[in-house]
C-alpha cells in the first residue's frame, strides 16, 4: 500500500489486513515511513508491517 494512503490513518484506531487475508492487526497507527508502518496493537505491543504487505486499512472503533 502507498505511504500517502496510510498516513491519513496515523493516530487513528484501525484494523489493518495483510495480503495473505489471514493476518490482521487492530490498534493505533503510530508511524509510517516509506518501507514500513508501525501499529500499537490492542495489547500495547508495537508491531511493524511492511507497506508492501498491507492489503487494506479501515477505521475501527
């Protein structure tokens, strides 16, 4: 996924699906750089996902 498309979700609660259609993360996007996105999941862990592996992002409540 394009970095510019991801940046609009920074500091928002989201659900992020990876391209394998099995893996998803729910949490707040903390940081986006050209190669990867960092999300703080619902358990407080920081998870880094390669931007190329992101299929969809949607706001989540």
